[in-house]
C-alpha cells in the first residue's frame, strides 16, 4: 500500500510519485532539467551565434552562406526545447494516471479500516474530507512545484553564470532580492492552504446544498415545494463565506509577490542598460548582449510569478502532507478489512450486562446500565422514543463501537474478544438508511454474503422481488440506478426489498431490522414485518422501531427509556400493565386499524 502511517514531509510528494511510476518520474525529472538548460544557456548561446553571424554578414565580414549553420542551430534549439517540454508533460500525465490507480485505492483501504468514531466526529470528518477531496491533484501539484522550482534554479544558475562574466554586481543584487521572495512565496502557500482548511466546512455545506439543488433524488420535492430560491440563497451565503476567506489571503500575497516581481523587472532593465556600455566598447558582441538580455528577462519572469507560484504550491503540499500524516495516523479497527467468516458462529445466548455507553465527545450516557438477554430462535422488538438508544444497541452488537462499560456476552464470551471476521458473520442488519448500490441487482443482493454466490434468485424470491425482476430489461442482471448503461431505477419500496434480500442471503444467525420501514405508511410497514417474520421462522430476529407495527409479531418486547430497559414482556402482558408501552401503542393504535 503506497500510503503508510508515518509523518510525511513536503518533499515526499516526489517519493509518492516515484513509487507510483518510477520510470516516468525519472524521465520527467531529466526532461525538465534538460528543457531548462535548453531554454536558457543553450538558447542564449544559439541566439548570440546567429545574431553575431548575421551582423558580420551585413558588414561583409563573412559570406552569406555562413548564416545557415547558426540558423539551423537556433531552430534546432527551439525545436528540441519544445519537444522536450512536450515529452515532459506527457510523462507528467502518465504519472498522474498511475497516481490515480495507486493513491485512491490506498486511501479507500485506510478509510474503510477507520474506527467508526472518526466517521461520526466532525473534526476528523473534516480532515477526511480535505484529504479525500482530490489527493492526486494535491500530490501532483506538489511534485510539479518541486520540479518547476528545480527548473527555475537550473535556469537561474545558467543565466547567473552568463551575467557574472559581464556584470557581476547585477547578479549579486538579483540574488539578494530573490531571497525574500522565497520566504514570501512559502508563506503565501501556507496561508492559502490554511485558508482552504478553514473554508472546508463551508465547502462541505455548499457541496450538500448543491446536491439538494441539482441532485436527481430531490427533483420531485424541488418541483413540488419550489424551494430552489431559498436553498440557493443558503448556498450563496456558504459559498461567499468560504470564498471571501480565501480571497482575502490570496489577494494580500498576490500584491506582495507582484510588487517583488516589478522590482526584479526594474533590476533586469538596469542590467540591460549596464550591458550597453560593453557592447559599444566592443567588449561584448551584439549577439551575446541579445542572448543575455533575453535570458535575463526570461529569468525574471521565472523568479517572479513562476517561482512564487511553485514555492506557494510546495508550501501547500507541505500542509497537505501534514493532513495526510494525520489521516494515516487515525486509529483503525485492527482487522476491520477481513471478510466475514464463511461459517458463522451459532449464537445460543446474547447478553447485555450493565452496559454503559456514551458517544465520543458526548456529554451523556446513551445507554446507562442496560441489561437484557436474547435467546436463540426467538423474535424480539426493541421500542422506545427517538434517541432512546435503540440504534446504539445495533452499533455495539456489530462492533462499530467497542469502548463501552459493562459486558456484551455472546455464548458467555465477551463480544470484544471475538475476531472482527466472526462478529461480521454474526449479524445481518437492514438499516433505516439502507444503501442503494448502483450495480446489477444480482450483485446488490450477493453483497449480503460473499461466500454464497448463486443463491441471489432465491433470496430475491423470498423478498418478494419476482414481479420487479420480471419488469427489468435484463432481469436480475439489470444494473440498478442511472449510473451504468442500461440501468433502471426502482421505487423506494423495491429498493427496500433489495436490502431485505441482502439480509436473507446472509447466513448470519441474528437478523436485525433497524427501522428500515420509517418511510412506509403503517399498513405497508405491518405487512412487511409480517412477511419478514414468516421468512425468519425459527431464527433469531430483532425488530428496532419507535413505531409499533412489528411488536405483535415479537415473542418479547423490550421498551428502552433513559438508556435502560423500562419494560419487557409480550404484547398482551405489556398492554395489561398499562405502562409506557401501552400508552405508546394506544397513541398509535388507529394507524394500524
């Protein structure tokens, strides 16, 4: 894996590019240096030879035929410099392609292994967003900046050698004035990246609002409620806040660097005026004068905008590499990338023993001394108000969070002592916000069990998808969504059944439905739970909901309140008790009649 858990320095953008494409990176380096020498010293000498020969021919000191060789050398220099530059750009493009292939998969693997707490933490999520936004561009811009800076140094060194032989003090002045420019350019890059870092939270908001304004999933409500103008104003506010933050820093540094460039231009003009004397006195040929002046003005351009830009990008690369170091150092879940066991562990008994849990950076316990026992082969329903901790139970069971107090025992053994591959195979979950994968329906379903491919049609049948598949152009092989060619979209209820089919194909001993029906009307919800309950006969199932359409199907209902079990029993027992569950059910009774 190309990205390691280490402290990266700015110059290591070069090593990342070298690892991604060693041959192209070496070529890029050699060609870039060659281009710099060709454009400065070689071009100056070729120009001097051509101009001097032409002047001697005009004064009849040499025959006209002598002009051809200097002319060919000049044209050859121009041609070779242009060709070398084009080859260097081609090598750079190849490096970028190789980085795309190496960097993004590496980042995805690191991202997939993160402790779940980093996904829900705002600060770490902003870090992840910054690094993931366009890592290849950040790395390649940094590598290009280092190469460009090297080109500038080669060009400047070549021109300095020419100037020193003629006007040594001018070279000293230019060098002395360039040092502050180095510092200013590096400072500009750091300031700009820090401004981008501060603006990232505004960028994420504008990205979200932009999706609301233009995304396909929101088109119906945009048309119905006509909220585009209101959301657009919010988008504009967030965009302007981020833009002004960056423009303020950029404008200030732009004025400083441009002012410095202007001073360097005046110095180059002074150099030109100074060299006129030696030309008049015959100490320097006209050709050498033109060659040096052309090289000097080219050098000033490089020392001005190009150098400031390259140093700014080097500084930005340094800041990005700091972020990359922090990204790679985020704690991971150990064996999080392992596949679920092919043969799941049978679960006879599952216990929560005085479990207490609060989310990282949270200020209160979501679960506070929670205790209960689930037996194999029975149906359970967890109910309670929003925020009671029902979904948190799922997150603890599936190993997303392991930093809890108390014990969670599976067959008498603490859950945290099981390998991640074993825990993954224990539970199959249909979440409230179930995923919609824009791939073929067969592949969609098979994601539920990587070890049992070939049973997708049976799972689709059990989930009630036969009619849906019959309407698809290529049946179960049809891509879902509008991303792939020939893709067809599904209704919300059909997508829901695809998610249930993923759960059905799984061999997990415990199936959890975590409020997957929140978007359905109560009658449809009751019907879906009833169908699922029949499919799960003899298996351990957990229904989690704040709506009570599923509770009559459960062998036992657990009411959660204040992070603890407030009531538990059958539907009839709890209704007779006339407690919290009975109040909730009576409030919702008319929904299910």
